[in-house]
C-alpha cells in the first residue's frame, strides 16, 4: 500500500510544486512513512510511502533514472522478482537490494509498453518517458490497486490512487455523475470506467494507457482465455497443481518486514489462507506467528462461526484477536468512513472489513491477508448440472443433484427446477423423443413429479409457436409481461430512469441475458464482472484509511487462469463444489472446514443492526433526509418497503431491506459530500 499522484499539462503549462504537494498531503493516510515529489516543467509525479516489504525500507519514489530519462511513481508489489532478475540482467546486486519500482522501470526499458504483460503482482504505476514526451500508466490484471484519472484533451491529465487527491486541484470541477447513481440504485455496477463524479474515470484492470500532447491511448494488455482447458491424468494431479499454485500465491503475499494478520472468518477461503500462511511462516528461516482477527457473535448466535475458527486456531502458531460483530453496526462510523471513502456506494457488509482493519491498526499491523471472493476464483461449478442436463446425462445429474442437496442443505426440487428441467424441452426441439421419455421416467422415479405434468409442460408446450402462446394468453385475458427498467430496478425514479436511458444501459452491460450453459462460461462471467474492480477499490480504501495493505491470495493471476481452465468435474464432483481445492488442502485444512458445505449467513446481524441497533439513525434519514433523493428514487416505493420492514405482520417482500439500505446510504453520502450534478 502506497499512494501515487501525477499531473501532466498538455499545453506546456508548468506544474506548480505546491499543487503536487497538496495532492500528496491529502492522501497522507496511505503512506505515513514518507512523501516526495518530482517536477520538471509540465510534468510532476508524487508518492506516499507505506513500508511493508523489506525492499520498501530502502525504496525512494518517485524514482529517477537519469541515464534513460525515465521517472516512475508506483503503488506496487511485484511477485515474479526471481524470474525478472535474470531476464532483466539486474544481478549486479542482491535480490533484497532491488526494489519493486526498479523492476518495473527495468521492465519498461526492456519491453516498453508491453512490460505489464511480464509482471506478476498487484500494481498501479505511471512512468514519464522524457525521450517520448509521454506518460505510460498501467493497472494490475485484476484491479487490486486503484487508478483514477481526469483527462481534458489538449489541457491536462491528472492521476491518483484516490479521487480526493484529484479534487485537491482547484481547476478540476466536482460534479455528481448521475449515471453512476442510477447504476448503484439498479444494482448494476458493471461499468469499469466511470465513477460517481463526472469526468473522473478509472483505468480498468489489465489495461495500459499512454498520454502525450496529441493523444491518449488505452488498451487491454491481458484477457482471460475462456477457451483454454487444462487436462491432467487424475484428481490427484489436479489437486497437487492447485496446492502448488495456491501455496505460491500465499507465499508471495507474505513478503513483509513486519508482522502479518489474516482475516479469519471460519469459512473455506479465509481458513485456507490462514492455514497455508501459518505453515509457511513456521517453515521460514526466521519463524514467526501469524495474527488472526475474527468476528464473533454472542447475541446473534446464528452468525457465530467460532467452532470453525477454533478448529484453525487449534493447529497452533497463531495469535488470535476478536471483534464482537453483533456490536458493530452498518450505519455507525459513517462520518469517519466518508472522510476517506470517495464514492461510498457501500454494500451491506462494509462495516466488517472496517472494524477488522481498525483492530489491525491498533495492533500495529501493516499487512492483512483476506480471502475475498475465493468463491468466484475457485468456482462452485453449479453450471455443471446444466451441462449434464444438456448432454442428456440425467442419471449423473440426478446423483450430483442429490448429493449437492445433502452437502449444502438445499431443496433437491429447487435445484432440479433451476438446472435440469428447463433443458428437457431441448430434447423435444431436437426430436430426441426416446431420451426425453427416459429423462421423464428418471425424474418421476427420483422426485415424484407426475409424468403427465412433465410431458405437458416440457414436451408439448415447447412445440407451440410463440405467436400462438401470446394469442392464447390474450384470449384468457392474462397480461403479457415485459421487463422494463421499472421492473428491473423498481427503486429508481421512472422519469430519472427514462432521462438517462437506464433500460438501454442495463441491456448494454448485461452481455449474458441467459444463464450460462457451461461451467467455464459461468466461471468466466463471474471473473470478469465489473463489480469486482469496484469492490477492490473499496477494499483498498478501507485498508488505506488505517494505513494498511490488504493482500488477496485468491486474486493471483496464475491461480485465476488455472482455476478457469479446469474441467467442470474439478469444480463440482460428488456434490462438492470447489472440489479441487478441498482435495488439494487435505492435511492442511481441518477436516471440519475442508468438507463443510456452506457458511454462516450474516443477514440476521445486518438486519438487526440496521432495524434495531441503528434504528435512530435509520428513522432520522427516512423521516428528514430523503429530499436529495427525490430525483433519483421512487419515494413511494421506498416508503412502502420501509413500512413493511417496520410492520409486525411479516409483510416483508424480497428486496425491501436492500432498497432501504441503498437509499439510506446514498442519502447520507450526498448529505456529507454536498456534491451537485
């Protein structure tokens, strides 16, 4: 964790050093260990330093290479240092004397604009190339490190790790981006470029950019290959390879000059990271113990995961710390959060990492390992059920479905309706009558659904043309439903939705309107969704406000590529999702966690926190602070949802509490920031 800033005037105007210093000062929380700036005529770069790795203790940024006429500022941790050292001919010094920014600069000297393709790790950097009179910038493959910018062609380009640093320049307007507000209210955060402010943009993950006086170019330097499939000889080989890659991903994120903590929830992901990290630290030349920080729940006991947390702690070599999660509230500490969090379109679990990081800071920790979204990287493989249905492998499908039901405590009929039954009609459309009859018999035998119902619904109805079905519905006076922006996003004010063309926007960013048909397609969609980058940006700021660096072992490029390329049976097999990981960590994870089906649902604690513990704040907002939302929110819909939540007659509808949460958090943020369209 560090902070970077930069200014490039495109009209030959000179950078004022005090402007750059002001940008650096406003993000002082990102780097309490030092700050520096570099200015030369129309270009200036700045940096805030947070010491984390041993090499960072000797690092000086911005770094100037006088011979090559290059200057770099970077927020980076480079993981393939050994490989780069030999390729870049940097063997004149010991590895521990070479900083990460030196590796990036040497890579740029050797490979130019293609250098990010050769880097592994988390990074955001900018390099001024005096010979080319251009600024080259890049962001890491998965967007762990943030990169914001403002660009006015022919006038100026400004970059920073946080939006507030850009706004510290008085000539940059601070205006609300209402399109982003609509995206948030519609729960559609897929746009990886825009922010909550007009003309403040994000460099997307795995992208590079070049800026000079005449042009700006942005391009992707890496994309996930959804066609590649890995084929090994046995389950054991897949498990061994996963273990090797995952262990290396954790090892890279243990490079530190200070003590390290792990967010331990008791789930599969955080436990896997904690157990592997503990093992590696114990084996190190200078063994050290790993701190763990966990939420526990004495009042909302259905959220408590102590049996699983304790199973990890019993392995030893860990220093545990606890937070009472049911004393942490979703609407508490928002003034402190809004002081640092620039966008603050917060999810309902935002207060957990805030409190975990607060405790880490109090302990003097600088690095926290986090198991964020291991579910997405090591796919559950639920679409394998769809694959089996489409392949006509109904016997295997039924076997998998039943074991999934047992392991994850899900109703088997519900799984069948989602993943199996819709594909019966494919057999009819392909005139595969015998296979259809066999499937109907199997489903009837195992689930008791009458054959007549299956034949009529999935055998006869698909043969009736759509035009005839619509006519029949009209004759029976049944409405023909049509999905509109109002039905997809009922919280959004209908006139506002129309003004910003929300329906077209939802359609544009919904690249896959139909459920994925294969495991790899489902996996790829989840890994490339826009909400991931936004979540990382929020996680970065939640760590930065406490001068911490959050490290995410599951967000390792090598691990992501490996998991995506796995065959479907390595993702779901014998009713176990993420099965390759479960097999790989045998003997490392406690069996109690290795073979657990689900995890605790934190919804009861959120609901109690919002509706009871934060009731006074909630009531104040819903009664007196909705005025700045009237343009954006359907107030009648919102108030109806709120009244259902307060009702003692159990009238709550799906989505009510999320709608109230979105509106309340947006109202409080707008009130705090006082930003205008």
